[in-house]
C-alpha cells in the first residue's frame, strides 16, 4: 500500500472507531446487531467490498439489511460477482476487519491482506460496488458509512441503488457482471415476461381462470413496496397486498419468519380471509411462505412452508424432465442426462424429506445458511434448495440451458408444437423467472402461482401433497451462544460435552421424535427444533430440550 492510500485509510477509519467490548462475526448472513453499534462495522465492510471488487475486477454488492430481525437491528452483507454470497474464504478477513481495535492496526491488517491476496491497489484500477438497503430507519446513515469505507480505497466507486429487496441487489450484481443491463425495471420486466410465458404454456383444460385472488403479507418491509411496482407490469394474477409498511412496524407480528415460526395469522388479516390463499414475505423479501387461515380457530393457520414450495417446484420440474426424455426410442440422440437434486437443512420437516425421496429424488443436507445450500445445489444440472423458513431457489446448469435452447427451437419439434418443445420452453421460462443468485420471495411467488395455475390446484390441494409432522421451534438466550458447536449438518452437538446424550435421552421418549439445537447466526440465541407425532409431544420435547440448553449454557448455570 502506498503512503497516499495508507494515510487516506488511517484518516477515514479514525472517524469510525469500533464500539468498545463488542465482538461481531460474519454469521449466517453477514454481520447483524443492534443498529446503534454498526457504523464502524459497515464502514469496514465498505473497505472489504472495495478490495473484493479490485481483486475480482468485477462489480460487488453491499446490502444493508437485517432481514427478519427486529426493526432496531440492522446488518450488512456482501454479494460476490456471481450474485451469490461472499466467498467463505474471505469470511475470516471480514471477522478480523470488523473487530480490529484501532486505525493503526486496521491499516496493517488491510496491508497484509492486500499483499497476501495480491490485490492490485497500486495500479490505477476501478472498483464498482452497488449499494442497497431495506426500509429500516437506520439504513440511510449506515449506507453513508459504507460509502465512506468504499471511498477510502483509491479507485473504488459506490453506486447507490436506493431501497431494494436483498435479492434484487444480488440479481443486479450478477447480471451487471454478465455485461447485461440490470436496472430495477429490467428485473420487474424479466419476472413478468417469464411468468407470462409460463402461463401461456399451460395445457388447455387447466383451471387458469378459476384462481381466486392472492393476499400477500409484506412484513411492513420493502417486499410489499416492490410488489406494488411489479403488479403494474404483471398480467394474469390478482394480488392484494397487506402490511405494505405504510403504518405497521417491520417484522412486528408480521412477515414470513413470524408466520412460519408461530404458525398464526399475521396482523392485518381479517376473519373473512379464512381459507384464502395467502403468502408472507420477510423483511427484505428473500423468504416466502404460504398459508391459509383456519376459520374460528384463534388465528391458527395451515402453513405451507419452504419445504412444500420445494416439493411443488420439484414435482413440476420432474414432470417437465420426464416429458423431455420421453422420446419414443430416440433416447440416445435426444435426451439429456440431467441430474436433479434437492437440498434441505435439518429444519426440513421429516414428512417433506420422505415425500421427496418417495418421488425418487436425491435429497442432501447442509448446515443452515444459503451459502451452504446454494453451493451444494450448484453441483446438479438442476439443483433445488429450500430452507423450511422459505429461503430458496432453483439453479440450472449452463449445459442444460443450452440443450433446452436447442430443443425449444428444433424444427422437427416446432412444426408439431410438441409437448417436448413446450416442456423445454417451460424450463427455460423457469430459469428466467427464478433468481439464480439467491432465494427471492417475489420471483418464488410468481413461480408458485404459475405452477398452481398449471396444475389447476388450490392452496388446499397443494397442501395435501403430504402432512407435516408436528414441529416446534424455540429460542433460548444463553451466556455465549458460540459455546454450542455442532456437526453432521447441525444434527449433533459436539460441545458442550454431554448435552447431546441428554438430548438423545429426551428425544427417545417420543414416537417419531427428532430434535436438534444450534447457535443462530443472525440473533443472539440458541435455536431448538423438535418434531414428533403429535403437537403436544413436539411442544413438550422442544420445551424439555430448551431447559437442557438453559442448564448447560444459560444464565442460571453460571
Ligand atoms: C438468514 C439466512 C438463512 C437462515 C436465517 C436464519 O435469513 O439467509 O439462510 O436460515 O438467516 O439463520 P439463523 O438460524 O442462523 O439465525 P434472513 O432471511 O434473516 O437473511
């Protein structure tokens, strides 16, 4: 690093001292904490983003959001050149940078990292970082801190994209790096055009016109706002938006996280909505769940979670692949040996995994966090990943897309307008509708709606694909959540010693019992998940394991 760069960095970082006594880590989805302590962290992530852009010679994204967390929290995360999450190889540097105690040490740390990574700082290079934020009130000043961090690296330019959903920013980064125009309007147009394409390909006879309106809970966040814009360019779908943020508080008894965890109707819904097809987005619109309220039942719902969205997508894609491979003896020349795999986490309801396996699909598990699921799904020609909480997407390989392109325009097929050609066109439309960078509630919602129309299914028919095993999730506040260390895709606790044996003993008391605990990467809690054959048993198992966590790690034990 030359003297000029060193002094700019020294000067700017001295204006963003870290809060004393706070240690942050780049968790499941970047840094998250109470917004009041994040100025320094976000400034420093600005530096990291600039270095990442210089290193990769690509556009990088920086998003200010704490997604499902409460409104007083905020956070920051990086989108890599592919539009995916920051490479895990840079996470240790992110941690070190966020926690370095003063400016002198910060300059030294950056200097060492620049040398180690061979980042071309001295040459006049340009780095471009797209910035986005959700609707949190703290977002604006944190975005300023990010800009300051970016501009403390010579040649780095911050482009403020304003208020966006997290998936929109990831999408823009991906397509800018492919040399394409990727404005917000391009995003909306791509979604609505590919949705239209899927609707136009619905076989005659499906009940396209009998679909009633969809009611969407916007979590009082950015998702509702953006859905309003999308609605204007969308045809063939009647959407009513609730909790669009004009009055209520972000994520306060609204949104996908609340609906999925509590299994109750969010605020803003009336008894008259019972039985209707409803969807819920989370605070930054990267998660989606569906539900329908049960009449006269104390706000209880039938939840249609990420696992069931995954199952619907898997079923549809499998159907298209089998149409494509049905070549009447021509298999050798015309079929593509596409691998299809689904990725879940330990939170996946056991009934969903059984169902997917029963469909003949390969099901694999990773730890929680899109960064793990995405990486695994990318190993297949078609990889579908979903967390039960509604975060997921579909990845299609370049090889398969090229083959589909060829199939969709093959003259022998087009002349007949064959079923195979339509199946190829449907899969191509899915690849354009679904966000290839990250889970996206808006594009996911349109794909669900297109498939339901294709099948002629109501939400109730969809929900009948299989019956969820009763489950319960709890949070336990502990002294130090990092004291919990897990293995085997988070299904086993290896530390503290003895707790796993105690959990096993408790679980063994319940038919179809399954239970695990893990430290959250976005909140200061340990999460407990329990599943059993009845609601009461799942509740009891979750409660007794929560007590175990408290005994081993809680404030009472210290
Ligand atoms: C983030 C991650 C998800 C993860 C969720 C909860 O979601 O993107 O992969 O499931 O946090 O993580 P944890 O249980 O570690 O707190 P979001 O929607 O908050 O960005």
